[in-house]
């Protein structure tokens, strides 16, 4: 958290850079550096509120605000009409969580402990749900890309809304499953003697303040995406699938890795897979609904994104099915992520 405090210096610097109309690359970089600590403080505020709200409400708040930063960034990208960046960001978040974050957690935790165990039943439920959710994303895309355009109904974009409604309903049912009917599956046997460091009022004010500033910085970031990509010679795919997910989830990623190093692999796996699940079931439908305020966005991903998503989810299911991890499995996940990142970089 000390590093996060120091990084807040980028908040006023980025605002000054925006109003001075500096290079889009500079504005993009400074805004990204400002968002990282803000996302960290948003997560801390949510955790503090959970102390007062109780475990059930606290769990719901953590699930809801876990990807709030990226949701805000994608909202401004939607407003700007950058649909390719939004969809790449969705795919990149899932890929980053289950390959980069889970891989780094298993690797660094495995360097300290020969073998680490985690809740196999909970992971089986989450990883299976993630596989079904990704299938829900891929079927409409495969359908529209394989059927002749003249055979498609002119209202085929409504398919995206229907799929979004189904995914969101599945998200609500998953909350009922994990927080009510089968909450015993997700119980983690870790003693937690931590106490609240902030008052409830302070936590709420921090949550509101960080949300406002993240929205401001997200607008700066998104407005600089197109000129920055042209100046740096990067593709919108690479920015969306690699850079934006890392920016939006940096604080959450560091938490997962820290938990793994502390031999709390249950928490690390829950963050990585749970966050990916939330991206598909909650963030994606919400973005589809939000797009109706501007220009409707389809839920159709391109072939490269679909292949990367499917490969990442299948690998995650394979690696976590034994309820045990080691450093070599972490390296394998990181290697796949690097291959995907390099492939999108050269596009």
C-alpha cells in the first residue's frame, strides 16, 4: 500500500498533462499509472466496508467492485465507439487472469513451497462455470461467422442482447449458489485476525472518491488510445487485450500473487478464476446493456480472441483439476500467456 500511496502523485500530473495537451502517449502512460493506485484504494475501501457489512454482503461487494475499474474504462471506450478495444479488453481480462495472474501465483508460490493445495471442489465449480460462460460467448460468434451474410436476419444484433441477458441471469444464479445454497463449498479454512483500519464513513468516502477519479482518468486514457496506438505503432487489439486489463486489474493481480506467496493458494485461485468468471457473466452483459445508450455493441469476438479464450480456459481447467499446484505449472501458464501476447503484438 505504501507504493500505491506514492503512485498517487501521477493523479495530478496526468490531469496537468491532459489540460496542457501533451503527447497522447504521455497522457495515456500517466493516466494508466494514476489508475493503478486508485484501483488499489478502491479495493481496500471495499474490503474495509466488508468488515462492517458482514461476510455475505462483503463477498458480494468484493465480487461487484472487483472489476469496477475495467468496467469504467470500457464504458468510456464504448462512449468513444472503440468496440474493438472493449471486446479485446474483455477477452484480455479473462486470459490475463487465468494465465498471467494464476501462472505468476503458482510460480512464485511454488518457489517458496514445493507444492500448494487449494479448494478443489470450489475450483471445479468455478472453472466449469467459466467454460460454459465462454461457450456462451463463442457460439454466437461462430454462428454469425460461418453462416452466409445473406442468410442472417437483419436483427441479428438482438442476439447479443439475448445472450447478455442469459449470461447475467447465470451470474445472479451463481451468486445464489455461492453465497446461499452451497456456501459451504467455498469456505476457506484460513484464520483471519485482521481488523478494520478505517471507519465505515472513511471507507465509503474513499470508495466514492476513487470511483470519481478513475472515471476522470479513464476518459483521459480512452481519448488517447487511438492517437497513441498510431504514434507507437501498436494495434488496438494489443492495447485492449494486454495493456488495459493489466492497468485495470493491477492491484487485484498483486493481491493474488501476494496470497500465493503466503501459502494462501485458495485465495489466489479464487481471485484469478473468480475474476474471470465475473468478467464474462457480469461485466460483459453490463457493457452490452450500456452500449444501448450509444450504439449497440455486438457480442461477436474475432477468431483470434475466440481461440485465445478457449485455449486459456481449457488450460486453466486442466491445471487446476487436481487441487494442487507447483512452480512448473505456473511457468507453463506464463509461457502460453507470453505466446498469446507476442502474437497480438505483431498483428
